[in-house]
């Protein structure tokens, strides 16, 4: 998958939120030298309209996608009646603060040219409204008709008005020095392999290449017998065995089901046991002065926060007969570990406070609270006050986190105009929203009750950090439980987490 930012210079938008533009101009290369040929793109009949490629910011739907002589022309509508962010984007387009379109796609077939690549087949996944256009061949297009079927050539569209803006012609005769073709081909082949390896996991939902039959056979044989011949050893121990790449990937996806915080937090990898994060605790102290007034100095102060990597460990016993005879022993062990690890990890991310577990965001005493008037009922005004108590930078990227019981209580709340605060998702795979921001249901959040804190709102990408040290290591023990007819599988995972920006969050605290 090759995800490029390809942009037109300006967009048009109406009062009702109808938006048109050129997502990719044909006939010229982007700034990295890539060219998409006419007829190369394929896509569903409708696509989500995102803001800045953020899946949490669905602002509309593209319901018309056409290939014309000028480029990939799109027409859609912003959800201005239902999504606050969509209204904000409409205002930004009108003021010309945001003028670009960017497409996210998977390359299916391409050839290298002198500058970059010529793409002849690609699958379109989404189109975003972005602030920084980068394609030199830009156009403004206003569509007034329904047009033809998506991605079919439309050589003649009635009432189509096209205004062409300065187009920078592609340099068809670049001055290329003489090079060693053998060396060039070796570098090209190496880059192709690196590109193929790096591109595979970037788009969610695209089937990934399965691990080889030999890898599956070796790992299944190890789980059944304990024989670790030809298997990879974990880097921090000589005994545990790393699961093959495809198994580890499936394990992480299972963790997201049980640990939804991973989907909204900043998740990174680390090679150390402790992560030190420097932070600024005060800012400079500038003051207004006259022409000859004496200036005063400032000394901002700095501190550091520490996130320790913790270890989660368990073992699973299975009968020897099941381990020897079942073709599904790999899936059985994987699913059992994923459920146990995911539940324990999810609880720690929410409320972890013990020395041996990651730090939970609900246990952080530095996060401010908005006090509710009641100990049993939440009012719409309290949710609005909580949300707007955060700085706009965090508020506009924030997410609500609560359990299902609390969410059920909020679904009937309305604002002063009679509109429900809770809004269903209009796009498959996208979350529900409250006050225009997504809602994440976490089973480990507290219920509504006296002095409880059942709701937190904030920017988890900036405020909560998760560090993965070891995804999954498995040790098969065919001996200690053999007298009982069992095979024991030891598994461990190392992960650390903690709040790095308390000011990015705010909790709702119920009255006593």
C-alpha cells in the first residue's frame, strides 16, 4: 500500500455542506515523482470523507467519484447537521484556511520512472480534506449534475463548469546522468523489496500475506511437542520462543477487542525497561515594556516523567491428546492467551495503580475533574461543561471513555434544542459520538454512583502513552504436567503505560 498526499489547490462548498473538488489531477507528477494513470483507480460507490486522514474525524461522505479528462473528480456532502467537526471544516474551507484534498490508496501495480513511479492500478480507501496541498497540477471543479457511475470515464457531463488554474507541466525530458545499470538494478530491486515489506501493514482491512506453510508447521510442532528447533528466541530471554509474525499480528488484533484504549492511545515500541520523558513545568514570563523599560529575564523549569515496562505472565494447560491431535492447537492457545492478557491489560490501562502494573489514566491524581450536581444522574450541561473545560487543541481531538451502563444512561439526554447528545455512527466501522466526539466503551470504567468518576474525556493520542517491549513469547513445557496428561504453555508480555499530559484530560466526578 502506498499512501500519498495528493491535493488540489482549492475546494468549493455550499451552505448545505455539498463539497466538490479534484482529488488527483491527471497528467503531471506529484512532488515525489509519482504519476497515477487515468483508469488506474478503483473504489466502492461511496467513500468516507475524513479530516487530515484521521479515522476518528469522519466529517462526511463522498457519494460521487468520476474520472474525467482533468482528473479524479469527487462530489460529496459534509454532515453539517449532525457533526460539529463538519461545520468547522466547512468554515475553514470558506475562509480558504483549508484548500486541499488528499487520497489514501493501496498500490496494486506500478512501474518506476525517472523521478518516481507510474501507477497503473490502485485501490482507493478514503479521501481527506487537508490543510496543506502538495500536487502542482491543481484544479477547481464544480459539479452540478449527478454524473455517471463512479470511476467510469465521463467524457461529456451536462452543466459541468471547469476552471483551470496554473498547471505546472511535467518535465518529460529530465537530464539524467549516465549511471551503472547493473548497480542501478540492484538498488532498484532492494528498494522494491523494502517498499513491499514496509507497505503491507498500513491499511486496516486489507488482507495480509499469510505466513509460510513451513512457519505454521514449525510453530504448531513446537506447541505440540516443545521442540524448539529452528524457532526464533525472544531477545530478552534464552528460553521463551517468539510467535511467528502472523501469529503476533493476530494476537495484537485480539488485544484491541478486549483493550479498546489501544485504539485511541499513542502506542509505541521500546527496547528498554524504563522510558524517561523530559517535560517542561513552567514557561517564560514575558511582559509588556516601554521603549526604555528594563527587561526582565525568564527561567523556564524542566522535569522528567518515567514510564516503567511491566510484565504480564500466565500459563495455559491443555491435554496432551488435544496438543498432539488437534489441527487447531495454534488458534486455541492464541485465543486463550489473547483473552486473558487483553482483559488484564485493559483493566490496568484504566485503573492500574499498583507497582507491578502499568499506570491507569483514572488513577492519575493530576487530572482535573468537573463536579456533577448529583450522585446518580448526569445532566447535559455537565457534559458540555466538562468538554469545554479542556483547551481547544485537546477538545477537538478528544474521545469520551465510559462503560456500557453509563453510555446507556446518556443515550436519552438532549441539549437545549431537543437534539440527542448521543449520535449513531453514519459510517461502518466508525464510533458513535457525543457532542460530535467519538465514544469508546471500556468495560472497566466505573459505574455512575456517589463520588464515582464514570466518564473521562480527552485527547488520548497526546495524553496517554503505551510502550510495547515484548508482544508475545510462548514457552511450551511438555514435562512438569505430563503425569496429569497435560501440556503447559507459559506466556509473557511486557508493556508499560502512563499519562504524559494530565492537562489533555478531564473527568466527571459524581456528588457524594
